């Protein structure tokens, strides 16, 4: 493993040179969840939102290497959602140098109308396109990864990243909100959708929370599983 350092936005980031995983950041606020044990719906940090009688699940993978949380839909013919977030506790502030990073994969590719998202959002909404404010990676019905932002006024939806994953592909996605007028997305260290300007400056002090979700909003037998290895977040105090 080769460790490198980057000075960006007044903060020093230590990262692995091959995967570009941020291992630590000299930031006043640094949080990293590795899903190593009893976490989902057990601590005060994470909450689940489960829709469907199948039921879909949000659970730690038994024996998952380095800790994995799996959000799994079933083939039951119904609307379903498996979601984890901070239960609408939103201490993250867009214009305080906020950066989000996660390692995740689609271990069962979404089919049909199934949508998977990983990133930042305002308050929870069961309808993915009705979440008021968001910045996230997204997959709609397949392994094609898009990115999008919405600050209630400026909405930039499903922009191609040029990345298509298979069920074995782990990716590290990073969302850099250091400049709310130009939010940047990275996959495995490479900036994606670089020709698009993602402006979220309508409400630069908006409060956000991390989220990982996969769902189908109408009755269907379609499936999908989103696995999350870790979620890391850092920002300044002001």
C-alpha cells in the first residue's frame, strides 16, 4: 500500500494511491463508518427506512470482509425501499467544505424501475425524485452510474459518468462540495461528468445527511442489492 497526501481546501488528506480511498483527513470534523458490527437500527447514528412486506432488508453482511452493509430488495410484486440514513438528523453543511466518500457496489444489478443512490440528501422521502436536496451517485435499472444534484432550484439529473459496473465491481465515489457553485464527483480518483457544472448554491447553508438507498416505487418483481463498504464524511466547523 502506498500512502499519498493532498492539501485541498485548507485540509490535508491521506489517501491510498491505487484506490484513492481517503484514510484520514486533518479536518475539524471527520466521520467514517465501516459497518463492522451492530450498527443499522441499533445505535443513534443510523436508521433504516423499509417499505414492503417481502421484506427488503438493510443488514450487516455476516462475515463481510472489512464490514459491509447490504440493502436488498426481493422479487415480491410490490413497491419496496431499503434505505439507511441519519433519521433526518442533518449536521452536515454544504458550504463548510463538505466532502462525502463511499465504497460501494451493486452485488445484484438493479432491474426495471429499481433505483439505487449513494450520497447526501436532505430529509428522507420514499420517492427518490421528491427528495428536496441531494447530491449522489445513482443507478437506474442497470449498472450504469450517473450523478446528480438538486438544491430545490438548480437540478442537474442523471448525468453520465461513463462508468458501468458489473456485480463484482467495487467503486469509490467521492462528492466534493468545497465549492457549492461547482460540486465535483469522482470515481476511483477520476473526476467524472467534468463537463457539467453542478451548482448547489441556492441554499449554500443547507443541512444534509448521508444516505444509501435502493427501491422500486410501484409494484414490480424487479430486484437489486446495494452493498456499502464504508461511508466517510468531512467538513470544517464553519
